[in-house]
C-alpha cells in the first residue's frame, strides 16, 4: 500500500478514536449513561469488528485464490481485484485496532471510577463485596482484551503476505507471476486459518464478558 494510503488510514483511525471518545463522554454526562453500559457497548463493537475482520480476510483469501489460478484474459483487472481485497483487509485491521483501543480506554475509566467510589462506602461489607466484584470484573476484562490482542496479532502477518503478493503481481503481470504466487497459497491459507481460529476465541471471550456484565 502507498504511504499516502497508510497515512489516510491512520488519520481516519485517529479521527474515529476521537469521535468515539467524545460520544462516550456525551452519553455519560449528557444522557446519564453509566460507564458500565458504555463498556458493554464498546465490547460489542469490538466483537462485531472481529467478526467483520474474519469475513473480510476469508473473502480476500478466496479472491486471491481465484486470481492466481486465473487463465488468460486481462491480468491488469485481476491485479486490481487483489489490490481492492488487500485494501479492504487493511481498512478492517485499522477498525479492529480502534475498537479494541476503545474497550481499553472505557474499561480503564470505569475501573478507576469504581475503585474511587469504593472508598466512599461506610458499610464495610458493601465495600468488600464491591471490591471483590471490581477485582473479578477487571480480571475478566483483562483476559478478554488479551484475547483480542492475540487475535489482532495474527492480522499483520497475513497483511504482509497479501501486500507482497499484490506488489509482485503489479510489476509482473504475466502467467509466470501467477504461477509463482501459487507457491504462497498454502502459507496464506494457514495464516488466515490461524487468524480465524484466534479470532473465534476472542469473539467467545467478548460474548462471555458481555453476558457476565448483563447479570
């Protein structure tokens, strides 16, 4: 991907992060939405982003497979298909990172507020119960975020391979280039399979956290 494209994606991610932060503050201070509810919504958004990322990368794998087995015709058009598939993957990777950042931001704010308010209890039993609940919730949240980051870490290796393939085909629009790319197909399939598997674990962790918070 060109440097200008990467810069645009970065600026977009930063803009989305600023907008989400402002919207969360508005929900809390204007509409009276509790941080707990905001966190659940952000986890749900991250879960949706994980599912979208899975689908987009799987679609890209299918697209690449169809391109490298292509016989005859306009190779320039096939290259454009690969480039478009890669761009969709890169955009989803940026969105996923932003959604996980949102979860981390809101969770830190919630737990900081929760700990501060625990000090306000006069009833020691209430305080102990709340502190225990905070500890358990924070641990569950940390484990969920760790699962999200592990899944996200599987994205970069796939992107690098897809980028190499797109770049190679761009400058080698011939049958020999397609044949060369076929040798990488097994590697891409393995990387995408690992990504999907890790993403499934993170999605399950996200749903479990949402369910616990709803109790």
